[in-house]
C-alpha cells in the first residue's frame, strides 16, 4: 500500500460523490425495487432476479466504498509511520 492506493481511493471517492453516478445507482436501485413490487407472489424466479439485481448494484457501490476505506487506512498508516520515524532517537536532536 502506497501513494498509488491513496490516489486510487481519492478517485473512487470522487466517483461516489459524482451526481451522475449517484443518479445512475439510484435508478438501478429503484428499478430493482419496482421489479420486486411488480412480481407475482409465487414467482420465485422473478423475485430472485429482482433481489439479485438489487444486490449487484449494492456490491458495485461497496467496491468503491472499500477502495476509499483502504486508501484512508493506507494514508493513516503512512502518516503514523512518518510520525514514528520523526520521534526515533536518530531524528531527535
């Protein structure tokens, strides 16, 4: 994990905050919910399909969330490592 991970996380964060991305994800969620609502009660195949569509959308968003969290973790670790290095005896004079 390094600076590239941090940049990747920043890019993922920008995607998650992008209005067009948010609109597209919301539309996918709404479509899956509408599909679920319009299913006949005994139609297990269609209910499963609607659920899978919703789950795939959520997993897609979760990938971006995970990249952002990993980048934030990497950034904190790098900051902590620099702080520790600055406080070691060879750097304290």
